């Protein structure tokens, strides 16, 4: 499910910043938070983005947002 959500996000236009593309990224991050035990999906995301030829600035920006959102998901109420 996690890798599938990563593929869905990347198969569209992730650099467009269109609300639908942002939602697909958030879905990926939420899947990581919910199901991502035992693997470092942050590294998987970075490696996949680099392999697909995305610019370094985009990778850094998405990694920072990934970190913020995963930390938020871990916050206790």
C-alpha cells in the first residue's frame, strides 16, 4: 500500500503543486505513518526521487515536508 501510494503520487505530476498532486503526496505520507513499520520510507522516497531525475531542490523540499508531516502524525493528543 505504501509503495503503491508513492507510485501514484509520482505517476502524475508531483512538481505541479496542484492541490490534487499535493493530496497524493499527503496520502503517501499518511500511509507511511499508518503502515510503515520496519522500513525507512524517507530514504526510499529520496532514492526513488533521485533515480527518477527530480531536481535536488524538489527532493529537499519534499523531504523537509515529509519530516514535518510524519512528526505531526506522531504527536500525542
